[in-house]
């Protein structure tokens, strides 16, 4: 069981205020609000940003990198793009000295996407069960409603709107929301393929953060679903970070699914 470690004198931290402290070789953000002290990992669970550099509003710390909010009392993630809590720690004050004891896990519940289900998790990881069409592109199982919808879409005239409809089958593996409603698709363009009557499709796509761990999977899935259309010769995906993604780019559907109002 970790022990309480002296990290600061209470007078070292203004009220309200923050202080970066080290506890058992881990960096912890210490907060002083309304006469009480709180401690959470100095790590934003969206993309590792330092929380101690953020803006403190009441009991909420706002990550300076992309604006995720956390409750400093519990570590709970309060807003996108963070969906997981950061770890919170025990704090006590004795004789004007502040002590922190690391917890194994945080207590904050975080944001749980309302659309999450075991079935969706299975689907998102089911590529090994998928078959290929005549072009060699991987398609979902033939008996699913989704595949019926896919077959209907791939027989329609190729257009930007149709590509966006196809891309709604690609879901962020952490948020379980499709990449179109998340606002990740910036541009779709077409060029004739040089050696046949089909089209080369170029897609400008962004990520919720520059180091998004789901990036390679999202790119592969994007190419896969667009390539199912019979008039597509090839798909190019360009990752663009300008303008940067912000939660404002999400549709109302995405907000509903994430329980953000
Ligand atoms: S790293 Fe904190 S919101 Fe992206």
C-alpha cells in the first residue's frame, strides 16, 4: 500500500491554484480550491497533455491542448475529446503540510458513450471474419443488415455524398461514433483512373489528436469501405491537421451518442 508523501506546504499553493508535484516518481497535479486540496495524475487521457498547465474553473481543469475537462475531485472526464477518467489520489493536510498518496486506479467514472455495446465491440474487431468482394476488398458478412445497406450504397452513382454515407460505417474504436459524424472527414475528391473508367478517390481526413492511436485503423477502414464501390479504382487518404479538429465539428447525432448536450 503506497504511503502518504509530503509534497508541499499548504501556503505554497494559492487558492485557487495548481502545483505540479512528484509522488513516487509520478507527476501529479495538485489543486487548492475553496480551502481543500485535490490531486490527480498530470495526464490528460485524451492524448497525454499536462493538466497542470490547464485553466482551472471551479473544480474543473481544462486541458490546454484540446479542451478536455476533468473533475479535479474525482478525475472524471467531463467532456470530449477525453472519454476516460484520469487517476485521482488521496490527499491530507497536517500542520500546514500537504501529503499525497497514490491510488492504484482513479475513482472517476469518466464519460461512457451511450452507444457502447458488446455487439459493436465485436463488430469493430471482426475483420478476420470478413470476406472479400470481386475486387479483393474486404466486406462485412453477407447476412447482416449493414451489408445489405452497403450493397445498396455501392450500386449507387459515385459522389461525395455517397462516399460520406459509406464512411459512416467506419467507427472510432474508442468512441464508437462514425468518423463522418465526428467531423473527421474534411474533403472528398475524384480523379479519373488513368487505365480504366473508374475513379481515384482522395479523402482529406483529420484525427482528434496528432498522435491518435486509432489512426492506422481508421485509415485502413476508410480505404476498405470506399473501395467496395464498383466504380472506385483506388483510395488515397491524406491526414491533415489544419484546421485542427475540435468537438464543435461533431454532428448532433454524435453528441447524442456520446451523451454530450
Ligand atoms: S491532450 Fe488533453 S484534450 Fe487532447
